[in-house]
C-alpha cells in the first residue's frame, strides 16, 4: 500500500512539473492562434520564428555569450582547481567554501551586486558586461565538476613523466590533462547550460539594445504571447534537456572506462 502511494505521489510531482511544458510544446504545433482550440498540426510558427530578425539576433547573442563564457570559465576554473589542489588542507577548504557561495547565493543578489559594481566602476552596460557576469557565475560550477577528478588524480604518473625526461608542460598536457578531461568537459557543458538558461543576472547587467533569448522572451510576453514564443520555448527546453543529459552521461562513461 505504501509503495503504491509513493508511486502516485512521485507521479503527481512529475505531472505538475512537466505538464505545463508538454502543453507548451503541443501548442507550438497548433495551427490556430487560439490556445483553447486545436486547428491542426503545423510547423508554421517554427518557420515564422526563423524569419524573425530580432529573435535570431537574440539567439546569436545567447549562443555567443554561452560559448565564450563557458570556455573562459572552464579555463579559469581548471587553473583554480590545480592551484587549490596544491594548497594546504585548511586553506583549500576555505577556498572551496568561498567558491561555493555564488552557487548558494540567490541569483537576484548576484545580479544586483554585479550591476552596482559596473555602475561604480563606470562600465558601460552591453555585451561585455553580460559576458563578464556569466563568466563570474559559471566558474564555481566548473570548479565543482573538475575538483573531484583532481582529487582522484595520481601524481605519481606526472612525476614518472618528469623522471623520463618530459618537461613540466609536456607532462601536464600528456598525463594530467587527459585524466582531468571528463571533469573539464562536464564543467564546460554545465557552464554552457547555465549561461544559456540565465535570465535574472542577464536582466540586471544587459545594456539597451542587447538581448539574449531569455530577456527577449520576457519583453515579448509583456506585449502578448505569440505562437512563435511557444516554438522558441520548445527549442530552448529541448536544447537544455540534451545538454543536461550530456552532462550526466559523460561522468558515467568516464567511470566505466
């Protein structure tokens, strides 16, 4: 009896979480503009979405910011993990606690803090401020992904490479980096996903005339929900879903290997 109730409870949770998303995806293929009437299956809204220059510009900004911020955050986060791994235990614990604070902190606090920082420094809001903000909140996620691999690293292989005549750089790229690569890849995908999906921090740090998909959708929804927004939201959801699956599958493959 209890097991049946647990399954019903879990089923209800999944239903309430994903039923709205499923409804949105169905409406993106509805030929009628009326949400309460099914007008037949169509791909018209996806075609109109591809001809919307404002949406395409926002999409380009989103992908470019996500890619650049993920790459830069991955490099900085990996270097930070290497540096923290060589620290004393107490110092490393303190540094890990500091890097975890941005993940535990509310996004609205981070967004307002960064906005005030840019204002105090006299920085002009635009593409650059969004990019810097995304790099900032992505670094902790990269560290969280790379650090477990760093702890599993066998330094004896690195020292053996040095004894065999390899330089420090060669030993790092030939021995250490391949062992860290699964964690680095997971961190990159996580950072890319978080940047792709962010709205609050972007909203506070963007400039006039610069939009990402999340801020563009927010602006469009205030004018009235268009069917193209259903199509766009469906594409975003599926993209994020695929990236999250890759993030969760890659560590499992690395463990098996």
